[in-house]
C-alpha cells in the first residue's frame, strides 16, 4: 500500500467515526437542564432567569423550564432550581408537564 492509500483510508475512518459520535450525542431534554449540558447547575438557573426576562434564546424544549411542575414557567421555577442546587431542595420533576 502506498502512503496516499493509507492516508485516504485513515481519513475516511476518522470522518465516519466523527459522524457517528455527533449523531449519538444528541441530548435528550431533561427537566431543569435548560442548556443541555447533561447536568443541572447554576448555569441552568441563570439561563431560565434570562429566558423569563427575554434575554435568552428559546428553551430547547418548551417544558424543560417548568421544574416545579405547576404547568407554567415563571420566577418560581428559578427559585426552585436555586433551592435544589444550593440548599438540597427537591429535584426537578422527573417528567415536565409541558414536555
């Protein structure tokens, strides 16, 4: 085999590998994980706060911000997230009612 063929085969292999990795990394919406990072943390509370007051792009899914399961997205959801993150409060709903 020549170096050109080896390099071509390696390039094709890498391209196929990258394609399959990006296809597998599509995050599933999780209630409370507003930035789709895979974890619920302060950035999610900030994202939700900004969303409520019009400073952020739309939510990844309509219901991920209803973390207290009251059927609406408002400042009480931000308070709920902060309590969960910093004060060992109740976890966000397992299933958001608006999803």
